[in-house]
């Protein structure tokens, strides 16, 4: 499965409502984590791409996660690449 097919974000982002001071432009964040290739943990990212290229979708893309990017989590999608190799988690 290609990455573009597995990450369909076309219906995820909500329209920007500039009447609210906390409104944020829809944003896609790609994180490069300093984790082993097999690090898959829910809570921080919507999807994690493991070292073998598989996409592990952990949360719906329309859910605002609390901690992937400081102060910029509203109306965004967080993807992460588990790409640093190394030893497995203890």
C-alpha cells in the first residue's frame, strides 16, 4: 500500500474560523523520532511509520492530540517516523 493511499487526510481538517484567537491553520507535522525502528506507542502521534515502512494508525486524524508539538496541536495531524534504529525499548 502506498503512503498516499494510507494517509488520506482530505476530510480531516476543520475550516479555519478566524473569529477565535485560538484558531489555527490546518497543519501536518512530520516528526523524526530518536527511537528504534519498531517503536509504536499511542498517545503522541496520529500515525507512526516504522522502520519497515508500514504505517501504524493509532488515532483518528480528526482528534486533537495534546502533546506532539508545543502549543500547535489544534487542527493538526502528527505523523512520526521511527527511524533511528538502535536497541529496542527496555
